[in-house]
């Protein structure tokens, strides 16, 4: 008993649960209020007088850039084999990381994939 008021230990239910739910509700209300106060325009402006030039979203630019290097019958390499190899390499990182110099090899593999992604995203972005 401190100062005449009994102190009890706070428990998750109901004490912390009420605080967490109140914080979540306050954040949701603030987010909705901000979204309604400052609406964002969706998509790009379209000029109907200009020639149509399709442009993928930024996260697909690397894929479309790779497809430019493999036209015709070789499109399978750029559309299937390279992305599949990247996914397999990312899934293999935990296994590459094992061993004495594994961390270095894993960091090199991630660095190469990341560099290629950035490079093949920036090249077509500069074109548009």
C-alpha cells in the first residue's frame, strides 16, 4: 500500500488489452481521417492525343527489361528460366549460408540479385 492507494499488478487481460485496442482504434481513425482529408489520385494521367506506350509498374520494370534481351524463341529464357533461377537462389540462401565461408557466399548471392534488380529497374525507368 503506497500513499493509501492499493497497487495491483497489471495483467494483459483486461488492462493491456484495453490499451492496445484503444491504440489500434485511434491509429485506424487517424489513418482514415488522413486518407479522407488528403486523397491520392490513383494511376497516371492519360493523354488521348499521344500514341499508346504501355509501361509496367515499377516493380515489373526489371522483368520487362530482361524480356527485351531475349526476343522470339529465346523469350522462355527471360520469362521463365531467369526468374525461376532467382527464386531458387533466394530459397537456397539458408543452405548457402552454412559452412565456414557461407555468410560471404550468401551475401554475395544476395548482392548480385539485388544489384541486377536495381540495374534492370533503373535502365527502363530512365527510358520513359
